């Protein structure tokens, strides 16, 4: 079995922790690698490496930092398929899904190459007679990223390109379930010319996370993962006065109005609910049908498409949906289908009956696409984030009922409305209390030059991630007020805020 290492000070690093866990190939169910679960000493080594590199990197001009990122982006484009294969081998998602993930990550790297522009400060002349003021954005120091399994390359790239562009050094604690993509990113950053120690990877679980939060040299924490852990990371980090952004879970609703293009809505629901086996924080897991007629039409059109989904390993190009991440998660998703049935929801397509018949893949973590009708808000399949290919249809009588339903949910990451009516669409975008909204767009993930973040229990902290919000998160503002008395002009009266 291949044993993975941490990546510290520009090279693989074998830590001192005796703990490790297997990394599975979800397509076959085989444990193929072992990942070390770092302890406080391993985290300490990663932070020390980043701290030692900070002085040099923070003083490197933004333009030179941007050039390193530019070379990194070129490497990523060139080796996109290699990275996608590494992702699929541990996550299970199809090659197309993995390629898409890498593209979205590269876009953030490209955004971060604009660092010289993004870091420009502001200047006010004559704030007092002969007195001027300017502001600058300075990096924080060593910052840490803690990331989930579902986008093992993209979510780290939501964080570190912007953090590095701003002059910080970085410690990444990737998901222990699919840790290899982060190691490739680390190697390629070094190859792009990033000085050693500026970017480090330490593997692990709770112990490593707790050690990062407790470490006095870590100045900020970016977290993406489930809501209970996001809440925990936020509480622990703020308690020790660290800057923190913690993005959590989701339950995203797609409202289908009676005037919507139903074929377009169905095709959007198929991609948004079953792409990546539903393991996306922006997956649509609830279809809100406004009227029984819309619900009946949706069910009639979705059922045959879900039954026809080609479910298989990423290695087979015809696969449209891969397995789930682990056997444990597979059991969890199936138990939600049990619970939905027991609670009285109408099970239209039952993914539990799916059996992988392809030779060599019988033990993979597969479940079929699942469709429930007549789901009601008190059911656990509605309330909880299942994070699998399970779509719940909730029937509503009106636009207002649909809006109230969305507002009653604790999560508020993304949502969408499908309609041909501009007035309804505009009202929805104005009124809905959700962070990311699509109009006839099912997964409205903001581009790299906007910022990503939900509302309510989908985020803890004040900053969304990447884009200009990322620049604000990874910098702090300093304002300098200046005068140069020379005796050659009228001597300024320096009694602020007197201006004349
Ligand atoms: P997770 O919360 O289990 O793990 C996320 C990270 O936290 C991992 O690095 C893990 O090692 C660490 N961790 C796990 N248990 C911990 C503990 N007890 N204490 C401290 N750290 C701990 O999430 P996951 O299952 O890897 O990812 C799926 C979740 O991530 C879903 O809820 C999904 O919605 C969410 N997610 C959210 C976004 C977003 O932008 N809002 C994006 C992607 C994924």
C-alpha cells in the first residue's frame, strides 16, 4: 500500500504521528493508500516552515508573486487531465466532473494573478493642510486552509491562490479521504518557482485541525466543510482571536414555476441533483414544484432519466455518475432513503436497488439516483443535507409558499428559480434570503472574480471566499497619515481634525 507524506518546506515530510487511515478507491472499494493523521508536532513543523518563509514572500513584490501564480496556472492547464485522474481515483467523480473542478480552481489562480491591481491602496491628499493619508493592504502572516473531500483540488484553490498573491504563506490541511490532489498542487507550486515553505500540506483530522487553530503563529483560518464542524472551527478560532471564514453545508432548492420551460428545468435538475453523485455543496437536493400539475410533469419526465443514469467508474468514459466517497457514507445515504420511505414520502425511484454489474467494480460505493415525491418540511430527507444523489420534490401552491419554504430552512447556500417571467424572477433575486441565486441557472456558483458564500447556517464569519472578499480576508488595512514640514511653507497647524 502506498503511504502518503505531508509536504513541508518544499519536500515530502514524514511526520512523527503513528496514526494513519486508509484512502479508498471508491470505484472498486479497495483501500489503495494510507494517509498519515498529523499530530501537533507535524502541524508545528508545517507552521514553522511557513513562518520562516513569510518574511521573504511578504516582501516579494506583488508582480513577482503574480508571475509565480501565472506559471502555476500554465502547469495546471497543461496537466489538467493528470490532476483530474488523481481526483477521480480517490473521490470517484467522473473525469468530466473532475476536469470541470480543475477549471474552476484555475480560474481563481488566474484571478489571483491580478494581485498588483487588487492590492492597490487608497490615497487622500490634503486631509489637513499639507497633510496626506494613504491606506495599504498588508498580508496577515501564516494562514491555514481546512478543506472537505468533495472538491479536493478546487476548494483548496478557492483559498491559497488569493492568500499567496496577497503575500501570506499557507498551510493546507486537506480532507483525509482524498489527500493526493493537494500533494500534486504543492509539487507544481514548487515547480512554478514558489519559494520553499510558502505552501505546505499537513494531513490529518480533528487533531491536526485543533493544533492549527491553537497555534499562535497561524493568523487566519479558512474552513470549508459540514455545518457542525464549520460552527466548531469558527467558535474555537474566534475564542483565540483568529480571523476565520467557515463555510458549511447546504440544502439547495430549485423552484419550478408554472410558466417554466419544463424540459430545461428537468435537464437542469438532472445535472444539479445527480452530477458528482450529489456530493456538491451547490447540488440541488430539493425541487419545489409550484402547483400539482408542475410536480406531476416533473416526476413523469425525471423518472425515466434517473432510471437511465449510467452509473460507473470514472475509468469508463460512458459513466455519468460515479460512486460515493466511502462505504460509510454510502450507508448513511441509504439510511436517509429508508427514513424518507418510513416517513411517508413517495419513493418514485429507489437508488438502493442499484447493483454495480461491471466486472471489478462490484464492491465500489455505488448507489442509484433516487427520487422522492410529496416530501414535507418535517421529514429528515428534507431537513438534513444528505450529500448523495437523492432529489426530493416538495409541492407548493404559490410563489409565496415556495419562498416561505426556502426561508424556513436552516441552510441558505444556493437556490434557483426557473420561470419565463421577469417580474417573478426579479422579485425572487431581491427577496430570497440565500447567498447565491440562479435564474434559469441551476448551480449558480459565482465566477472567480465574484465571491462564493452562503447565508445563515451555510457560513460562519463575515467574509465569503475568493474574489475581492478573499483579498479582504487575507489582508489587513493600514492607514498612514503623513506631513513633511520643511520650514519653507507656512507651518501646518497639526491639531487634528482642524482643516484650516
Ligand atoms: P467535514 O466537515 O467532515 O470535513 C471538512 C474538514 O474538517 C476536513 O478537512 C476534516 O478533516 C475536518 N474535520 C472533520 N471532523 C472534524 C472535527 N471533529 N474537528 C475538526 N475538524 C474536523 O466535511 P466533508 O464531509 O469532507 O465535506 C462535505 C461537507 O462540506 C458538506 O457538508 C458540504 O456541503 C460542505 N461543503 C461546503 C461548501 C461551501 O462552500 N459551503 C463547499 C464544499 C463542501
